């Protein structure tokens, strides 16, 4: 399924070749990448990454897509949302999100994710959405808890990042919980 969504301030759509400079602005920023599973991107890596995902459609078991977050007022890509139906059960979806530093703390993450989750739970028949977050990523933990995700598990020294083992939390929300919010 190709996703094209619009909110009051944002357009959510596949990444495009001409997003490269905006994409690099946040995906090469060590602060944005600090808690992520990816390292800061080089220009060549970013170019390849966007090309691979350009025509990506949501729905295949175990396959990530990336939805670009475009700020309408500036015609600018300010972040992206990764979505992956689980390999063993496509009604369970894992997500991740990155926002450019200058566009954080303005409610864009919540605005974009609310639109995506309304679609996944409301029309696509998704049962459960999960996110794994570094236990020190307070911005992301706050965002998840604001959206009423539940902390379900804590993994100790489960993730190698920036030269050390880190702890992680698993967060989740069910369709019925999202709809009754
Ligand atoms: C995680 C991340 C996406 C959260 O972004 P964010 O912009 O802080 O999240 P939100 O959209 O929920 O913004 C909410 C904050 O903006 C504030 N805000 C300002 N204007 C707002 C508006 N118009 N509407 C809603 N909130 C607004 C809210 O009060 C809230 O602040 P608070 O938590 O102090 O109350 C961002 O920190 C990020 O990209 N981090 C780096 C990458 C990363 O670690 N990703 C997580 C991996 S899963």
C-alpha cells in the first residue's frame, strides 16, 4: 500500500531524490542519530538509501518503509517515519521516527504519527504497534507516553551503540487502546 497522507501542517509521503539535502540535514546529525540504530549517513549512503525506498509500499512482512515528513509551509523534508509489519505477523507493526533538530518540540512527531496510526488502526486492520527505545532517550519516551503507549519490557545492555552496551524499553499500544484514547 502506497501511503500519501496530509495533516494540518504536514504531508507524509515516500522519500524522493530531491529530498537529499534535507534528508542529510538530520540523518547526518550525530545528535539526531545518538539513540538510533543507524550511524550518521554520508551523502553517498543517503543517495542509495533514498533510491532504494522511493517506490516502497507498506505491507510486506519484515520489510521497512520510510515515510518522509514534509513541512507544508516550507516545502521541506523535516524527518521520516519507519514502519515495518513483523515477519511472523503483519498485523503487528514496529515504527521508528527521526525529526530534524530544529523541528523537534513543536508537536510535528505527534501530529504525523497520529495520522499514520489512525490509518493503520482505523482502515488497515493493524492490531498492535510497537517501538523499541533507548532507555536514555527521554524525548522519545515522553512522546510515546504522551501518545499513551505502554512500557512492556526492559532489556538490559541489549543494544550496542556509540561504543557501549545500552538498555532499551519496548513500548506498545493496541488497536482498542488507540481508539478509546
Ligand atoms: C523522538 C522525537 C521524534 C520526538 O519529537 P518531538 O518533536 O519532541 O515530539 P512531539 O511532536 O511529541 O513534540 C511534543 C513536544 O512539543 C511541544 N509542542 C510545541 N508546540 C506544539 C504543538 N503545536 N502541538 C503539540 N505539541 C507541541 C509539546 O508541548 C511537547 O513538549 P513536552 O513533551 O515538553 O510537553 C525527536 O526527539 C527526535 O527525532 N529525536 C531523535 C531521533 C530519535 O531518537 N528517535 C526515536 C527513535 S524511536
